[in-house]
C-alpha cells in the first residue's frame, strides 16, 4: 500500500478516501480483512492515532465492520459498496465540471473531446 | 501528561525561556519546533531537571518533578553518550546495569528492527546507525514519556525513514513522545501536536489534524505564517 498524502487535508480523510478507491476498484473485496491500526500506520507512515481515527470513522460509515476481537473487514453491504462507487464518480465529475466551467468551455465542445481522449488513453493502456 | 507551565530560565543574564507553557500527552507525538537557539534543548533539560528553572513549574502526570519522575521519562540526547570503544552489546549491558526499567526484550526487537548487529563497535558505525543505537538505548526503557532531541538531524534519508517507522510501530506503544526538530519534511504526518517556539516563547500550539480539518493548513503553512509575520 502506497499513498501520496497532501499536507493540507486531514490525513484521516485521505486514508478513508484511499480505502474507498480501493473498494471501488475492487482491490479490496467485500469481507476482506484489513490491516490492524498499527500495521496501517506502519504501511502508510502515518501516526497510529490517525489510523485509529480513520478506522473509527469508516466503521461509523459502515465501510468496515468488526466482530469481537477479530481483525476488521470490508463491508459486504451492497448498498454501501454501491454508494462508495457512486460517491467517487460524482466527485470526479464535479471536479471536471468545475475546471471546465472555470475556463468557460461549453459542454458540447468538451463532451466529444472527453470520449475521444478517454478511448485513446484506454487503447494506450493509461487507465 | 507532561505540563510545562510558565517556565523561565536565564543563563547568566541571558533569558532563554521567557514563560514557556505547553502540554504533551501520553500516546501522542508532540514536536517542539523552532529555528536553532530558541530553547528547545533547554526545555528538555528542564523537564529532566538537568537544569534548574528560575520560575514556573513542570508537572508529570499531575505531580511535581521528584526522584521517581525519572522512572517515567527518559531523555535521548542528539548524540550518543556511550564510549566509541564499546560494542552495541556493551552499551546495552551498561543501560541494563543502570536502569531498572531496561527492557531487554524490546531492545532485541529494536536491534532487529534497525538491522543492527550487537557485536558491532560504536566507533565503526555509520552516522545513521549511531543515531539508531542512540535511540534504541532510550526506546528500550519502560517509561511513559520519551524526550528526543533532534532524532532526525544530520543523518541520511534511509536512516530517517527507518527512524520514522519506529514512531508508527508497536515499539512506541502508547507512550508519549516529545521530539525537537527544526525540519519537519517527511515527518509531518507522524505528528499529533506541534509547539512552535521562537526566542524563548511559544508562538503557537496546535493539533495537526485539527489544523488541517478546520483551517486546511499544513504544519509548514502555519510555520510560514507564524515565523514570517
């Protein structure tokens, strides 16, 4: 696991985002065990308290669950999993819209370009 | 918790600490940051009662400093205090002889964590490895608080990384750590709390995650604001 953190967003928020991305991509599967808070802190080179905070928040959001003393696992709840994917897509779209609007490009002009570029970069294996 | 309350210290006529107050909690990593010569090391020495203070008080877990306090805290200076002719093994034995709180099991774990050989002589070690031995000797003590003076300065990047890893590992457990540093590149995400010092006073004390969350500022952003204004 390797994450490039920025310095301005809370680290725990960035950790949660990282997990969401891994879930959406299917790298983390429903029911899969996740590292302990210490292991996570060590892997990501972050403060263990921050790892703890991220897990607590993810537990509250239903992204992970813990049974007794066993390691925490990724949720199997379909609704939550779909929600994660949707959330990430919406975020990406919003960012895109924001940057396009800020240079005042009409939607029609940009949509064809998006399709074209997207296909090209998939052919080149960049995605 | 370590509480430093309104501490004053003069060397001769020169005031070095001019009413310094801050707290450092157990289970958290607190960094004392400041350009050199602002009194960081003096604060550590004051907490260890290595230098008498002129005014103010220092409390450990709510109690004034007394003999027993030093079974709860240890100070790791910025340079190793063992003789160069000693082997790592001898230095560990020395600590074991002197401190009841020496934990051999943790010391062995740290040896393998840092990939050090106990038969190596201190004089023959690289700068980075010397720094690791220095840290090992302090970290292996069973104390509640660890004070580290510039644990990251003057060593190569890979040693820095390895030392940073200690802070995220179980080897720290839930102990409280205070480090002094003048450089926070690549350790920013390890810190719970930051105390910015200048010229013998605390300019700002804050929790790093709270600062990112509420104001969207990195530690360096805050430093820039505080030191450049």
